């Protein structure tokens, strides 16, 4: 068996993390870091078998000494990697998941409106109990409630997204989970698992800096985005954007033949950023480390789209430019056309759900007023 040396490079990017590896001219994913550690021998290798044994022992020793997450290389797919027929299932998954996301958001909004009156009375009761009960000094729960109430609606909405990203980031650090993490939390059109990773990779980060940068941008734009779209519509747009960005990445990799696993939330975040910049083009933005330089949201969006378009055309490999462009295009399209085509036409679907809800309630209650 010929001996292969594997070199792996982790590129942490604000968009997607891409793992590039070269193995006999092919791209395979291996462990994050490798250090050379040849075993001491007493005589010169006289055959290829001895040389293979030394190289294998070198890789084994490096696995023992590194503390970074690593995984085994997945087996190659049985079908041709550049077979565009493999994109049919991801396309159907993208369309179906997007429809389910907006349908679920419409039902969520309907149920929220129905429960608003009951929530109002619950809040009144909670305020009354707060006045009656004696106050406790140093009450941690009270401090947490005060912090939570100080957040905007948008910040409260993205808190669950941030928590999910942190949980997935911690799972990458568990050695016995890494095979499953690579299978389901990285998106690659050459992989056997195509559809589910398109969603799960949106919550997946290996680099702490990558996750922190993405979550900071999401947190910064959450207040404006949720104020503009509403909580339910925002969640539907964000979840759909992650899958759509992954599909654009799939198409680009299939067309160029540059395969490799991708992960990260920046495709979905680009949709939110593009939606806010399209809706409020004159808003002033600034870079966190250079607050003295300000620019309009429209100019920022143009610069980002131009950079990703150039990267896609020129074949830059530092970012997953296709995923960025896919997310940005979806955000621009949704503000200009998608909101009218999708969200404004949800009433027939909500009416069907209302009839199902009230019909079930009337049958159980048996009173005419139960269906009102």
C-alpha cells in the first residue's frame, strides 16, 4: 500500500470554516494539527514496507500529542462528485424546509396573538405577587430577570440561536462525538449525507474567534431586524437563509470542483445584514475597532457583495464566497419581493389552521361559543 502524507489546514473565516486537505491529489479532511514524530529505528529502511510503517507511526504519535479535535477521513462517495443530479435532493430539501419555516412562523404568530390576552393577565398577577412577597437581597433569579427584561425583543429572540451555537461548539471538543459532528455539522456536496448538514452546519463553529465574530454581528443587527420583520418572521428568514446559503455553496462547489466541508452561521447572518441594509440604506454603520470611520448601510452591502463576487470569480479559497453571496441575495430579494410574495399571502394558510383549531375546540367543548 502506498504511503500518503496528509497535510490539513484550518481556515477560520467570518463566513464559513473550510477545511482543505491534500491527499494524493484529492481533498480529504483530517485532524486540525499534525506534528512530525518519527519513531527511532536501529537500521535504515530497506523496503517500502518499512517506510510505510515509519510514516504510520508518525501519524499515530502526532494524534496522541495533539489536544485539538480530530476525526477520521470519511469514505468517498460511490457516485461521481461532480454529478449535478446529486443536487436534486438538496434543492427539494431547501424548498420544503423554507416552506415549512414560514408556515410554522405563521402558526407561531397566530398562537402568540391568541395567547396575548392571557399573558396580559398573567403579567398583572406576577406584578401583584412581586409587590406582596418580601424582597430578597442578592436574589440571583431577580438579577437574571432584570437583565432579561432589559434586552430588546431582537436580542431576546437571538439568545436561543446564540445558545445553540455555543452548545454545538462545545460538542466539537468531545472526542467521541467528532465523527458524528463531521458527518452532520459540516456541509459538503461530495458527502453521503447531503440534506441535514445544510441546516445543522449553520449552527456549527470550530474556531472560538469565528463563532464570537458571527454571534457579535448577529447580536448587533438583531434589534433592527426583529423590529422590521417581527419575531416569528425573523426566525423563519434566518432558518431558511442558512439552508439557502448552503445550497448556493453546494452549487458552486459542484460547478468548480472545489470540494470541501463548510460550516458557520455567516450565510444566514449575511441574509439578515443584507435585509437590514436594503430596508434602511441610509443607516450609519461603523467597524467595532474603528468607530471614527462611518459609512452608509448601502455602501457596506455593495462592498461586501463586490468582494464576494470577486472571490467567487477569481477562485479565492479563504472564504466560502458562494454561501455569502447566496445569503446576501436572499436577504435583498426577500425585502424587495419575498415579503410581499410569502408573508403577505399567509392568510389562507392561517385561516385553514384557525378552522382546524376552532373545529377541534368546538367538538370538545360542545358549546356554540367555543368556536368563536
